[in-house]
């Protein structure tokens, strides 16, 4: 089972909302949607449509981008529209990315 490390801003480990906290660790099922696997374990990431078109579920991939499924057409189009707001960050949509191995992520606003 792959491991997903999630940095959540403003947690008890990190009172400064802009500073990521110590990551929380989640074991997830291989080849499943990242958002669904974390939601199943009571971690609800920001979301909207859950279809890949609104971009609300955007995340920064800190490590392990190679361990997420390739982007499809819908995700690619959405990322093209929002990536300018996140220079220097690797952005994916948690509702579209399937987990293929260990990754480290942080939700984006």
C-alpha cells in the first residue's frame, strides 16, 4: 500500500497558517483516486465539483510526482488555467490523480 504524506496548514503542530505542519501519514490503496482514498480515512481536502473542472481540489505535489497517474485532458485543461497562481509548484487535482506509489502533498488555496 502506498503512503501519502499530507501537510495541513494551521494545525496544532504549526500555529502559523502559512507554514506547513508536520505531515500526517495515510496508507492508501494502489491505483485509486487520491481524494477518495483520503476522504475514506476522514481527511476531507478542499473540493468542489470532484470532476476535475473547477480546480478546487488542487494540491501541491512536494515529492513523488512520478507516483501519480498521468494527467488526462480535463485535468490538464484545468491545471493550465490555475497554474499561473502557483509559480514553482507542481500542481495536480486530488480528484483526478490516482496513487501509484508514495507521494507527499499539501492542499493549495
